[in-house]
C-alpha cells in the first residue's frame, strides 16, 4: 500500500509545487473521510499513482482506471438514490395500507 | 355524533393525501423490481469480467485485433439490448445504472483497439476487475433495493 508522500515525491520535472500540494491535500482529506467509498477512492488513486511511478501501469491505463472509478462513484450515488426512494415508497405504501385496511372504521376518540 | 365524524376525517384525509402522491407516479418513487433487469446485470457482469481476463497479457498471448474487435462488438450489442430494455421500463435510475457500466466497457475497448493496440497489463486487469465487480454489485444492489424484490 503506497503512502501519499511517496506518490507526491514521485512526481518529477514539470509537476509544479502547487499541483503537488493540491494532490496531497485532496488525497489526505479523501483518505481520512468518514465515508468508506471516499476513503477507498483516496487509497486507490494513491496506489495507482505509485504503480504508474513503478512502470506497472501506463498513462492510458491510469486514465482508464480513473474514468472507471468515476463511473463507479456515479453508480454508487445512483444506488443510494434508488434505496432512498424505494424506502420512502415502502413507508408510504405501508402507511396507506395500514390506514385503509386496519384503521379506517375503527372508532376514534378518547 | 358530529364530534366523531370530525375526528374520523383526519386520518382519512392523511391517507388520501399520501395515496394521491403515490398514484400520481410522482418522481419521489422508483419503478419496482424487475427480474429481467436483474438478469441483464448479472449476465453483463459475467461477460465483462471474462472480457478483462481474455485480454490480459501473459506468456504466449498475442494481441489479435480482429478477435478483440469482435469481443467489443459483442459486448456493445449486449449493452445496447440491456439499455433498450431499461429504456422500456421508463425509469432513469435503471437507465443510468446500465450507462455507468457501458461507459466503463467502452473505455476498455477504446484503450485496447484505439490507444494501446496491445493486451492489457496484468496490474491494470487486477485493479480494473476489482472496480468493475464493485460497479456491477452496486447496480445489482440498486435493483434489489426496489419495491417488490423477491425475498429469499
């Protein structure tokens, strides 16, 4: 498992200090995030940059992996949306059925 | 008697309000579980993972452009069929779920047939396979979260 410092130090030549600082800040905040998928994304990108520095991944492969990660994160967000909306429907339909089938007709009052 | 009628109207009005929202097909809700969509996700997952394995570099393996192109075309057809099926269900969340998998597949084909014109590196395949499986697992989890999912 690569460290952020190793990865940032592996950037040579035309990688200016500002880019290195931004990368370090973003990777550090991602890896310390409470959300496991963000934390995992930070670790994955750190590892891929280290693999690229070691020559085990080409630039094109790195780009494809990052694109695939982007699609995975969009999928995650879409699934959360489905889960939230399905939950609302299950509660609303449950309430409707309860009121219509069991509660209507019962005497109400103190 | 009048007092009882007034109290009875409160839950009825509440129930009708919820029923109205539900029956209007409000975007608040998603379409129900669909066995065909579930089947499409699992079939595509198997094809996609095998596609990555088949195109992984290794001893004695050579890049065959025609064979790779055929595998990409076959995958493209499978994704288009799944996409058309999802479109027919008229729920954008299901269409998007297919798109996010299809886009990743297209990027892999682009890398193989247009950019590198050689087999995937073994480290790339290890990393990408893990991501792709996770992507499909999220899509399947989304389908299984819908109302009406059969209980095991």
